[in-house]
């Protein structure tokens, strides 16, 4: 099996790369990344090859089609900073380049498993179901929705092509630290609190998110590899938890009693409450999350401490 992972130096992509290395030791894994938000340190121990390049570069895809072929393409590369407001840039990187990837997959007859986002739902009422409430609040969410439209068009035009889109909710876990300020709040709060600093969050900490642990996200990606299906799926836990709850769990796990400091939210496109309906992923993919927020944080703290 030959696998290409775009964005493989990033958080989710590198975790997929290591899972493939463990579960499919005979697979030949290539990573394509421009190292804009990824980091080589995420790939220490990776046995495959890295191609340094930009997914927007059409000539690069032409060259890849000539020289290589793949059975599976995991597409994780994207501008992942949801506060970026440059619409042209966001659309070119996240949405337009997706067509090059799908055209290449067509030629290779490769399965495509790509990253969409819960950002497509904006502030529509939870629980978020795949076919409704598609009202992104920012251009990041819009670019992901346009990726889903492109994918759906290819699914219709080429039913033999296998395309799986994953709308990840808030993912946290090992190998996210190089994302800096865009790393999960769980990571940011954990690091602060481990240094005995007071946690700081937007007023009044009751905004809720469906936080999903990276090991469950990897599990979904491996299921998609094994299953013969196409479609778009929410990947989450199905449970919404507040930022105040994260701080309570961290205080408990770290043996601290740090008081929260609240400040005003500066964004007018902030999601207030995300919570996925994961019944489609359960039914069609056989996906079942293994980690509650408590279990995920406990597991993650072992890595952060190390
Ligand atoms: N982490 C989350 O909570 C979350 C939630 C929803 C969706 N997603 C999606 O999952 C995917 C992976 O996100 P992540 O959290 O691992 O982020 P990340 O920033 O760690 O990974 C993105 C990777 O893509 C690379 N990249 C960016 N632009 C590129 C370009 N033009 N050409 C080549 N490589 C490029 C970066 O260098 C990085 O390695 C993204 O598509 C993201 O939108 C993530």
C-alpha cells in the first residue's frame, strides 16, 4: 500500500503517519508539507519520505502524477488558523488546491480521506448534523464547506472514486504543540497550569465544545481506510463540554487549585456551542469514540509531562 499524507508534518497528519507505520508496517508512506504550521520534530521516528512543497502548486501535482502513484491520499494540509481573514489566501490553499488532489486521485484510482471541519456549522443550533446548519461564521469554515461541495461533486461524477470527508470537531492530543496559539485550549491550559499559572479564558467559560481526542480521530481515519464507502462524517464524541469543566479536570489531575481568570472575547465569529451528532459515523463507518474528556486529558497529560 502506498499512502500520501498532505500536511503530514502537522498535528493530525503526523499522528496518522505513525499509526499507519505501526498498523501497516509494509505500507510506503509519503508526506507532502510546506512546513508552514507543521514541524519536523513531529516526524522524529517516521520511516517514510517527505516531499517539501505547496499543495497550491499545480506543477507539483503534475510531477507527482508522472513519477509516483498512491492507493490512498490522506489530505490534512490546510491553513488551520481559523482567525486568518485573508479570504483569497484561505480559499486558494484550502479549497482550490483540493481539486488538484482529487484529479490526481482519479488518475491513481486512490481513495481520498480528507479533513473538513465543524467550522462549517458556525453558530447553528446543536446537535450538528451533516446535512443541515451549514452556515460558517468565518472564511476558514467557508473554505471547508466549499471542500465538501467539491468532494460531493466528485462523488457524483465519479462514483467509483472513494472519498471520505471528516468534519473534525475540537481535536486535542500529542503533536499539537507546534501549532502555537492555534493549539487546542486543552493544551494551552494544561501547560499554563502545570507551571502553576492561573488559567485565562473568555468570559464566563460556559461556552461548550465537542472535544475529541486525537486517538479517536486516528481511529476514524484507519476505519475509513478499511471501509469501502464515500461520504461526509462528523468526527467527535457527541458530547459538549465547557471550558470551565476542562479547568476543573486539569486542577483535579494536576493536584492544583488554580482560580480562573476571565476576560472579554475579542472575536465576533466565535462559536458558542458545538456538539456533533455522530450517528452517521457510528452507523456507516462503525466509529465509536473511546475517550471521554476526562480519559483523553488523563492520557494526554502523560505526553505533556514527558
Ligand atoms: N485540530 C483540529 O481541531 C481540527 C479541527 C477541524 C478540522 N481540522 C483540519 O484537520 C487538518 C489538520 O489540522 P491540524 O490540526 O493537524 O493542523 P496543523 O496546522 O498542525 O497541520 C496542517 C499541516 O498542513 C501544512 N500545510 C499548510 N498549508 C500547506 C500548503 N499550502 N502546502 C502544503 N502543506 C501545507 C502545515 O505545514 C501543517 O503541517 C486541517 O485540514 C484542519 O483544517 C483540524
